[in-house]
C-alpha cells in the first residue's frame, strides 16, 4: 500500500494494487478518530474525472456524516497496512500534497 496524496490534518488517499482507500480524520462528538473507506466504483470514476478535488469533497462528506460512512469503515481489516503506509510516507515525505 502506498500514499498517493494527502491534505494535512484531514485525509490520506492510498492505493493497494488496483484498490483505493481514503483515510479521513474525523472529529466525532468530543473525540477525534480516523475512518478509512475503500472507494466504490462510482467514487473511483468521479476521482478519475475530477481528480483530487473530488477526494477533498468526499472527505468533507465523510467528516460531516461520520455515522453514515461508518458502515463502510475498513479499519478492522486494513488499519495495520494503512498505518504502516502513512508511517512510511511520513518518513520520506515523497508524495504529492493536494493542499
């Protein structure tokens, strides 16, 4: 898994083989947490057409509707891989920043 892009303090876009994941920093209630989803086909197609602006908009939707997207959270099965990719990214800072 590799980090493709990020927006500081908000989200990371990651890729593993031909699968794309969005890890979003969410402030829910009084806690801050991360929610990771795999992009579905529609989200992926829109990303291909609109680019990183779509990812930012999707991240905002997830932050605003945390409970709606929580059912798509893949953290249980992918958190270790996602966290390791982000940790490696932090070590190299060799990724496009979509800020």
